[in-house]
C-alpha cells in the first residue's frame, strides 16, 4: 500500500540534500550508503552503477529505508520505508544527468567512469515519517 | 575482531555530529534512527531510552551500522559496521548528560521525560570506512 510523500519530507527530498539508503547485505545485516535522490510520480528515484553493492542488496531483498536529514536542523529528518518496485537501465543515464543538475548544477554527470552502466531504482513508499519535526 | 576508529572517522565522531544508526526491525527490515554518539575506549557509545524501537532491535540482533556525514562535505562520510557488545542502565544517565554537554553545551540533558529509563549501548567496530574522503 503506497503512502504519499508530502509536506516537509517532500520538501527535504526536493532540495539537493543527500540521503542515506539502508538496505540488507547478503548476510541480512544493515548496509548504508549516502547517495542522491529525486522524487517522481510518488516514488523516490535512486541511481547507482552496476557492480556496486547496494543494487545487489535490493535485488536480493527490495526493502529499503531512506533517510534525509534537514541540514539546517539535524534533529529533524524525513524517513521513507518502502521497497524497490522498478530496477532499470532505461533512462538511467538521463536520470544521473538530471541528478547532477539538481545537486551540482551541471548539465552532465561529471563522474562517469569508462564502461560504467548506470541503473535507476524506484522506491514505493510504505511508511513516510518526519522525525523531530 | 575489533577494528580501530582512527583518522577522519574518529574526528567526525568526536565532533558534535549526529549519526544514523541502522538496525534490523522485528521483520529483519532496515530501521534507521538519527542519534547522538560518543567514542570511549575504542567503542562507539550510543544512548536511548527503554521502550523505543531501536534498543529492542539490537537486543534481537546486535548488528548495527553507524554513519556520520561530514557536515562540511556531505559526500564524505564515516561508517562503522559492528555489533552491540554492552547494553546497560549503569552510567546511562551520566552518559546522556555528557552527550548533552557535547551536543548542546548543557550540563544536564534537557529532554528527560518523567519515568524515562536511559540505556547505554557500546558498539564494537568490525569494519571502519571513510567514504568519499
């Protein structure tokens, strides 16, 4: 059952704030990475590259917790618990460029590596909460 | 096998930066909370109150991932993967006061609630990493 991302949580995700993504590693232990994120059509959109660990994690177990701290007040943070509902290469290159625009104000993602294949994930929110707000 | 917390990761944890703690909820899904932290004798020390969720999580499964983002450069973050090796009420009140001193420059923790029982956890680091550094 999808929940809506609204209000302050939405505002924190629309701003160029990094988010932490917590997933489960192959032993079922919590793994956390800090990444860029965007919102699209009620989903959180995340981008990574093939070969990295957290994409493997969400392919094994789609459960994910996304946390975004308010940089102006670290006691306030938005949190989305949900699951990955889409995993695609299609549009992943355009998406990383859009994220580079949002976070770095660059038209093209400047850290692309030779042979790198980008991948885009959509997360459907199941629980959305603002902590300390 | 304990690993040492040194260099920039140590510096980030010694400064009054909030940390995120990722644990496993009762369904084994990743749960994240943003809290205060300190270092003592090679361990990360965390403080909570009885009745909250993440203390229950680490009692069920002691695996924990602690992440601290550099507030001056959000692409740099320290990460400690480890497990809870001590869970005690003893000294937990003094510890939350010490954390209030560190984070708020107050001699006494100002958010104590009626009847609240504080609890202190020690985390033994198994993997320590600086990302994006």
